[in-house]
């Protein structure tokens, strides 16, 4: 009976299925006949996300005239987002989106919906991703091998401890898990001198001590475990290079500083040698400095001549090694890449000499103009005195001529001599005064004196400005320095040197020292010993 009507049952179920699907599609869209709109989840703060936590939702629409909807992201999409045309959105923000400083980062995303009939709608959603702190990670550590009657030191390998967020980490001891007398510093250094009972217990079997690795400032903790064991053999020494870089890149004339911390499971007294072998023989052996038996430094500064032209860089390896008394050896190789660098000090010395040379020329010209100023001042004084004497002489001789008839009223011959002498002298003196043989022109001297004063003041002002503007090394490195230098030099090529009657072969009796230049131009800055 059932088998006979099974086809009717299947038809009924199919009808129900399609009806349910149609009803579900109607639920996706509102029966509203308004414009097409995009609908997102209505839960509060649904768009505020956490790093590493997935968000999963369906975009829906309401309104519009078509049931066929195609969804897309028109702006703000990133490759970690997954969004299909049916409106299904999935995104798990990575842990590197935000950090402990910038704890929140916003991502504006514009979603778009389009119907088969051509209607479209868009809406922007701003996802805010909050930073999630992750606790530090601790890998398996090398065992701590200890000796009796020895202050054993163990440095936790920072390569085995890390924080994925890049937070600073410190080590926190768990006092209940540590043997008596053991100390753990925040930097991860463990010191322990076991007693006879502790050493005996340790010889019977391996022990472990636990500690916390804590990040800052979140203070998330991860427990680490260190194996404690007795040294059974003469183990090789070891050392750590700080910074832990396998390649050191540096320009010429730059100081390279590497620090080394040595350790030996059998005690630091077992360390016999620490040194290096360089492929480049110009690296001096004195670059390795011993601070303590377990602390060394490599300090080296390659000069400007280390990399020869036309090469841009020079690469070579240096192998550092440590030996113990049993000749057990541990070595590490560091690659050095030295970049060819221009010696800026040569250029600085050159432009300083240009700077100082211009001020020396200005100083010498000021000295010469000062001397010429004094000469003109004295000549001006003499000229004024000469004019006054000529006036007196003219007046005297004129009086003599005028008094001749009075003095020699009767003797005509005497009157003739007096008149002739007086008149001839007045005429002669007038001629000499006209040709400026007696004394010099006061107006001409005054003009030259004022011209010297004007040029001297102008040169002094320009020199003060030039000395102040280019007193620093950084200012002289600017391109406009040469142009300003030429302008300053052109000021000293005075067109009126002939009119000033300046001697081209004049030499100052003083020396142009730095103190003399500093006195003339107060903002002049001499070259220091370090710069030289």
C-alpha cells in the first residue's frame, strides 16, 4: 500500500521543500516595497572584534523589486577577509593588527548589494579590532650542569624565550620550586653554589626548577622549566654575542661594538682562551678587549681608507672562538659588510678654509683702511692749518702793500720797492694756492675720508653677517655657501681702491690669528681640535 503511493509522497515532500525555501528567501528580504537597503546584525558592538577571534555573519537586504541579490565589497577589503556573493562574511583578524601601544585599529569596509533588475545599495561598516596580548613562549632549555664548590652561573638563552607581541619580558622566580641558595635575576641569570647535601641529592637523580616568564606591561605569564644536573664530563665552553646578529653592516669611520659573555659548565676558571680569526688582515688584534674573565668587547672603527675605490662595499668573516683547558672549543662566525663612505671631514676642512680665508682678506682690508683713515685724518688736519696760514700770509702782504704810501711818503723809490714786493708776493701766493701746492684741498680730503669710512663700515657689517651665518659646519655644507662667499669676495674688490690710494703691496704688521679674527668679527667660530 505504501509502495503504491510512494511517488505521491515524494511529490508532496518536494512541494513542501520548495515552499519552505521560498518562505526562507522571503524571510531574507522584507516584504516592504521601499528602496533596497542592506541590513547588518543588530547586536550591540557586533563590529568590535578581538585579535585572533573570528567574526561570521550573513549580510541581508530589505526592500527592492527583485529576489536575486548579489553581494560584494567595493572598498576596504583585505586578503584575510572571506566574503562570497551570497553575503556570507568571515574574518579572523591576525595578532599583528594592533599592538600594546596602538591598542585599537579601525577598518572601514563598504558592502554593496545589487539586484538582477539593476537596483543597488551600499553601506559602510567600521570594524574596530582590539589588541589581544599573548603570553610569552618558552622552548626547551639546555640543562644547567653544576659543580660542587663552584659558583655556577647559567644564563637563560634568549633565543629560547620569546614574546610574539614584541613585549619586553622579565623572569620571575617561583621560590617554592627553587633550591635553597639559588638566585634568578629578572634578566634570566641563575647563580647557584650547591651545598654538599644538595649536590649529593642531585647526583642521585635529575631535578627541575620552574620559573615564570612575564611580559610587560600586561604581566601575562608562562611557566618555564630548567633541568638541573651534575656535570659528568668536561663540556665545551660557550659564549653569547650581543647584539645577536649574524651580519654586521657598518659604514666607514663608524664604531662597531660587540659584547661577549662567556660561560663554562665546569666553571669560569676552566676558560683558557677567547680570541678571533679574521679573513681581512687589517682588523687589528687590539680590537678585542678583555673586561673580566667572562666579559669581552670587540671595538673597532674602520677608517675612510678601509674600502678602496671603486668598490662600494667590502665583506669578510670574523670567527670568534673560546677554548677551555681541555681544548674544547666553541666558535661563532660573524659576517662584516663595510660600506665605502665619503670623508666629510676633508670637505669640511676645505670649506672652512674658504670661510676663514675670506674673513682674513676682510680683516686685512679693514686694517689697511683703518691705517688709511688715520693718514687721511692727519692730512685733513694739516690741510686746515695750511689754509689758515695762507690766509694770514695774504693778509700780511696785502697790508704791506697798502701801508707802503704811508711808510714811505716822501721816498718814491722806497714806496716802489714795497709795493712791488708786496704785489708780487700776493700774486705768487695766489697762484700757488690755486694749484694747491701749498697744503691740500680740504674738500677732497674730506670726501676721501668719508668714502673710506663708508666702505669700512660696509665691509665690517657684511663681515659680521658672513661670520655669523656660516660659523657652523652644518651651514657651510649648504649649497648656497659658495654663492654667498663669492658675493662677500666681490664686496672686497673695491672699484675705488685707486681713489683711496691703497697700496696693493701693503702687508699688515699683525698676524691674522683666530683671536684677531674673533676680535674683528665676534661671531667667527674657529675650527676645533676634534673637527681638525
